[in-house]
C-alpha cells in the first residue's frame, strides 16, 4: 500500500463509485439516491436495495452528522496508519440522510472527548492530486 | 447409498496449540485429520466426503492427495470466515443424512500466529466480488485495516445502547475463560487473569484491551461425521444445526440494524431442529474472537434477555459452576484461535465425559456457535445419545 506522500491506504475508484470520488475532489459529498423510493443508499450499489429500482442519482448531501460509533486505535497493525497512533475511526450518521452511516477518520479531536452522538462536520483532505478523502472533526 | 437419518460425530482430532508450530498448514491438517479418523475407527480410504471450512489451511485437493484418496463422493468449501468450521459441520450432516456420502471429514488447521496470514497484522482482505473494493475504498482508507476495530465499533455502540459505564463485564469474560483454559491445559494461556489485570492491560482498539482479543495461534482440529440409522448409547449426535447471515453482509459500517447479525436466525434454526430451548443446555462453546462477542451472543441466541448479558457474566454464570458454563476450553481468548474448530472438538469431549479438569459434570447437551466474515453465523446443538 505505498500510496505516495500521503502514505496511508488510498482508494482504487471503480466504475460504480467513481462519481463519489469525483465529488470529493470538488469538496462535495455525493450519495446515491433512488429516484423512485427516494432512499439514500450506501455503500455504492447497482440497484436500490429497498425497491429494486435501477434508477438512482448521485445526490449532494451535507457532510455533517453525529458519531454513531467509534474506536481509537492504539495497537500497531503494520500499516502506515501506525504513524498516527492513537487515531480514532468513526461511523457517522448523516444529518440529511439518517439512513446512511459511513466510516471516517476523526481529526482534531482528543480521544477522551469522543462519544456517541458527538456532532461532527466533514473535512476534505487532498491526499494526492487525484484523491480527496472525507474525514470528520468535532463541530465547534 | 441409503439415506441415514441421524448424523453423529464419530471422531475428533487435534494438534497442540502453539505460537509457532514449526510445520506447514497442510501438515497440521493431516495430523488432526488422521487423529480424527483413528478416533473414529476408520482408515483414510474410508473417507468419501470432505468439507473445507475456510479459505485458509488445506484444500480438499491437498487432503485427497496426501491421504491417497482415489475419489470423493462429496466436497464443498465454505466462505463464512470464523463461522466456517461449524457451517462445514452442517454440510457434513446434510451429506451423510442424504446418502451423498458416508464418512465426511471437516478439518481446520493453520499457522494463524506464525504464518503470513496473521489477522491482526494484515488488512481483512476478501477476494470475492465487490468485497475487495468495500474493504479498501470505504473502510481501510479510514483506518479499519484489521478485524479488531470493526468489532470495537459494535461493542462501543452496544455499550452506549445498554448504558454501560465501564468494560468490567468484558473483564469477567476474560477472567472466567482464562480460568477454564488453565483447567483445560491445552492452550496458550498458562495462568488465570484477574479483573484488574484486564482493566489495566494496554488498549488495542478502544474499548478493547489486550485481554479482550483472542490469542492468534498455530494448530489444527478435525471432526469426522457419519450417518447412522440408529444412534447407539454414547454416540454424539448433531441434534440441531443452522446458519444465518446479516443484512448487507459485506457492508458492516452501513448495516441496518447495525448490531444485527446472522446469529439469532442460526440459533432459532438450530433450536427448532433440535426441538429444545436455551434452558435445556448443559454448556455452550461460543465463538469469541473478542470478549464482547460472548455477551452479545448470550443475548442473540436467547440465553439472556436483551441487555441482560452483562449481569449474567458479572454473576459468573458462565463459569464451570455457573448456570451455563461457557467456553470450557478457554475459547479463542485463552486457549487459542483456531477459527472455532476447537469449540467443536471441546463440545464432543464434554459430551463424552473426557474434558478433564474442565469437565461439566453430567453434560448431555451442548451448544456451539461459529461467527465470522462480519456477521455470518452458525449454531449447532450436540447431544449424547
């Protein structure tokens, strides 16, 4: 996983999730939404898992929400993330699409202050010229 | 071949459990398999079915070649992570009761500690379908690179929903199982832990500390299943067995319900087939990749009401002299992580009355679980005839 200066694991965008990564490069969070039943769908999918419609649209959603669960990593794993220990990984429930929970790294936070329900906002991090990652920080 | 209505476990075999076996994955499988065949009173060429429980270890082809088998009437391979060994037992039961095969071997063996596939030191790669992209693009990029942080998320959410103020219940799981492992004497744990030792051990993936995590190990365990028309007294019968799968099986961070898994369905199917209920059990071997999984499963399989698992554990009801002894061999936490294969062999020993110092007196019926691949589950109820 030698991923350039950023060093940590980088995604390998696919045909299916390309619009998500293109959105992040513009500092925009896009989530698939079913145009028939209006459900937001995550992880990226070929078909709406609620109503089986193939008609979906990548839809802008505010990158804000609450911590649904979290863990702070102290143990080395042999990956480049070892340089960041202790770091906190979270699941965020999106405010505008509460059926969506997604993973993220929590930055600018003291591990002792992290709790379920903590409001967070998105931080767009340009990892490489091609890849921008969505991370989160506590709302101030 | 005539179908035989009842599947029994006629043989078990194990290698030692160590941190460095000094021999190959295939060799470990062969040692455990030959021990199981000998225990079952057959020779290698009597084996006509092999179910491979995992994507690691020995393949059916490895075993066939090494054992000199001319043919197999039945083979299958399971893709359910740590639920694999027990799910393989379900396949073995189907094979022998349908008449597809007579003697079916299930063998799990791996250098899980000394080998290159150590789970705590590598990304949780899944090589099938879209899972590879999921693991990398939506999880590993956020630091979820090994299993512990995933299970930590489930534990943290569970603790929040159930109002826990400390991880003391987890400490008691670790303490009790280490006590069992010392009695069992075959695993990695060489002494019993105290609650304080657990609570002051280093953090791994919060809320998990060192002793909340299973001990990765080298070793193998094998099980031989046969179909019979009429079980004889003393036979260990597979009375009920079932599997279950969670919604969004490869999407753990987005799963709804987040704490959903295949375990409740697997348990329901196993109890229905066996025609019994949780209060009829004498012991349980619960798949314990992490201490939290024991408390979670006590509730998922109906031994405790939702939210009541912690009190059950704090009251030592999972100890040998408790209401339901759990992980009498020490489990993955204290004996060593063989993907639950040794949960099955331990249950057979309990039912035979050969479990040594950790024997549950008068054990007639026990439950075994398998769990893996982020929520796949299998449950079996074994009974001595």
